[in-house]
């Protein structure tokens, strides 16, 4: 094991955890006249965010897939995406909001960084963004109030970051996770039949699943169909 590489990943994980924790407290009140409540959940959730970041750092270091296949630029891009989705997850759980100040700049950054990603073409990114946005916009129209406009924009961003067909892995994973969570909430009577829940966390987890395992899942599925 490369101890220096492990220390580097742990250091980045620690920085991501601290940064996400701070941004999750500050961004929801950006350009707002409302002052963040003293003792906001930042300290209470700090340990959890840092733990997740450190576990991800260890996973990234041990993963033979990424150690063999990913370029240094690919590894840092994966870290950037992980930080983004962790931030979105935390903010949506606490505020039920997907912030434009997070989604729009990241969409621009994702397109600007495409030349550093040999795994993703410009056309694939645009198609992925269009498919992600279209699917969740249709769900948004089918059940008004059941899903926020922020979730629709987040699905489009995920498509830009992952491309097509990987975006389908992200969205299907999110829909399955969200469905299981909704069922559990109903069973334990935390929401009613017409209730709503934060959906961006499941989109974020689905996106991370697709970033890490998307190509493997797509190849497996195509093999079952006899395409490969």
C-alpha cells in the first residue's frame, strides 16, 4: 500500500468534510436577510460528514479499479463530484432546498472540465444532461408538489457530470432508493400518502453509485441483452 497516497486521500477527505460542513451552514443564507441560527447543525453533523469523507478516502485508495484506470485528473474530479453531492445531500436534508448557487456554477465547471475527462465526450454529457432533466421534469409535471424544481435541475446536472447512458444508472438508483425510503416513512408513519420528502439525497447517492460503478452496471446489462 502506498502510505503517501493514503495520507493524501485522507487529507483531502478531511478537507472535504470541513468544507462541506461550513458551506452547508453558510450557503442556505447567502444573500439572505435571515441570520443563521446560533449553534446550527454544523457541529452536530460535523462528525458524520467527516466520517463519510474519510471512509470515502479509504475506499478510493483501496479501490483497484480507480488505482488502475483513473488518471490523477480523474481522481480529483471524482473528489470534486463527491464533495458536491455530499453538500447537496446535507443542505436538502436540513433545508429541503437544492440551491441554484450550487447547481448552476457546477454545470459550467463540469462542461469546462470535459477536456480532462477521456471517459466522457461533449455529446454524451449534453445528452445525459438532457435525458436527466427531461425524465425528472416529466415526473415533476405528473405529480405537482411531489418533487421540487431543484430536483429537476439536479437531475440535469447529474446527466452533465456522468453522461449517457450512465445517467440512467444514477436516476434508476435514486428512484429505487427513494421508493424504499418512502415506503419506510409510510410504514413508520413519518409521512402521509400525500406527504413529501427530500429527494436530492437519493439523487446524490445515485449519482455517486453511477460515477463509481456506472460503466460496470451498463456493461453487465448490455451483456444480458446480448448487445455486447
